[in-house]
C-alpha cells in the first residue's frame, strides 16, 4: 500500500510539473522613449539641441559602426550618450541600413555624425593620387546621400600631397553646418590648411602623463598657431593617465579636467568608447561623467 501511494504521489507531481512548465505565448511590446510619451520626448530633445547649440565644452567620440557581427547595443548610434556632441564613424565605408535608421534619432538629439577617413591606416591603399581622389569623391557623395554632418580624417605626416588633397576636397564639399575634424598633430597640416578645419583632436590618447599632454597643447597653440577653442584632448576609454605626482587616474576623467586647466580648450575626444558600454550603474558611465565634469551647469 505504501509503495502504491508513493507511486500515485510521483505521478501526480510529474503531471503538476508538466502543467507548470507548459509554454504559453505572451504578448509583449518594447516601447521606445519617444513612443511612451511623445510630448515629453519632444521637450527633452529640444532641450538637448539647445544645449548643443550653446557655448560649452565639446565631447567627440569614435564609433566603429556596423561591425561584421554586432555583439550588442554598443555597436549602434542610438545607444550613444544623449549629450554627446559629435560621433565619427570609423567604419563609415560600410554605412548600413541600421545606421540610416539611427540617423533620425541623432538628428533629434542634435548629435553630429561624421564620416571618418583614416588615411594614416590606409596610406598604402591610396598611394596613387587618382585612387585617393576617386575614394574621396565617393565619401563626399555618401555624406550627402546619408545626410551626415561632415568629415573627420587622419593622415600620414609624410604624405603632404595627400593631406592637402583631403583638406581641399572636404573643405570644398563642406556645407553650412557641417564640420571638418582632423585627428593628429596639427603640424602635419600645411599652415594654410589649419584654419580650414573646425576642430583638431590632438593625438594625446597614447600619452602616459599630463606633462606630455601639456607639451602637446603648447606645441599646438604655439608652433602650429591653433586657437585653444579648436583643440580637443584625445583619451582612450580604458587607458590610465598619471598626474604630476605620478598618481594614476582614468585617462578620460583626468583629460577632462586638463581640458579646462590647460586652456580652456575646445573639449574632449574619447576613443574606443564601446569598451565602457557595460557598467554596474549605467551605460557609458565614464563618458557621461566626463560630459558632466566639462559642463556641470548644463
């Protein structure tokens, strides 16, 4: 009798478990912020655009858009910090339908989207000037077709002819409201070309201490004659930076403070920001902190 009762209990439990684990279809819909309260979203984005049009320290970032295989939301413009002023797409040659969809959100937030030409990394590919010209023409056409907000570029300091051609093409193509940003040492640009760029992101991202950063700033404002408000200090999101006492800080945090102390300069250029996507508190916490450090009253 005991064994029979135990058997009955086991059968009943098994049947109950089957009931518990039976799959059901649940209707769910993810509502984006602008879908939840369109009026509040419109008010918020209007305030964002007003902030970005006001006088403040600029925060510029690189994004490797449209990777061959997206790993998470970190690969998409829509998930960039709202207060970011400028993003340059380092894989803009492969501008995708997802990038195109995100452009509407970028426009609403007032974030400028640039097409990056990394000539420094592709100098061999464009050693022939005709090949470079043809590529630059394609870039200009893509910027126009996709409604982008301008261009950024790097260069090889020894490739003076190619650098001059890049500046000439982009400066001529740039329309009102669009930007031209150079990443590197301003002495790599001809003196006549330096006024044609809107911002220069100094190549400070690999420096180890703030004394070296200060020398770069003095070199840019002194020898190269760049106005301080056009200079952005570059920092890698996960890199360290030592202060005068050899105390180590996160480069983005320390560089934000030096933007103010060494100038005031134009702002900060943050690289590899997708590495900061996951954080215990919120996405892109380091970038958000840098924006707040630079513009605490905004």
